[in-house]
C-alpha cells in the first residue's frame, strides 16, 4: 500500500524535473545556435570569396573596356591613314 507522502503532490520534485527539462532544451538550443553560427561563418567566407572574385572580374572588364575605347578613339585616324587621307590638324 502506498503511503500518503508518496502519492501526494511534491512541488520540489516537479520543479527539479522542470529544471532538468529546461536545461535539456537550453542545451539543444545552444547546439542549434552553434550549428547556425558555423553555417553563417561558412556563408560569410563564401561571400567574401565571391566578392573578391567579382572585384577582380570587374577590374578586368574595366581594363578591357578602356583598351577598346582607346582603340575606337584612334580608329578614325587609322582608317584615314589606311585609305590615304591626311589626319586633320587641330
């Protein structure tokens, strides 16, 4: 037969169980946050690499465009020279 004390509501025991449950949930949340932080760090690394690659590509494109603009600026004189007309004096 159960004693009166064992069947009775024990608030201390319930609080201890709730505290243990809360600590488990906090530990799981901490693990999820740690995994999220790792993913974010990897993502930041990828974005930094992509940003650097983009800067290098745009710099290369700008150099190419600048060279093409210089060629186009000299094209009229080159055509005149090729067909035998004198370059206009300014």
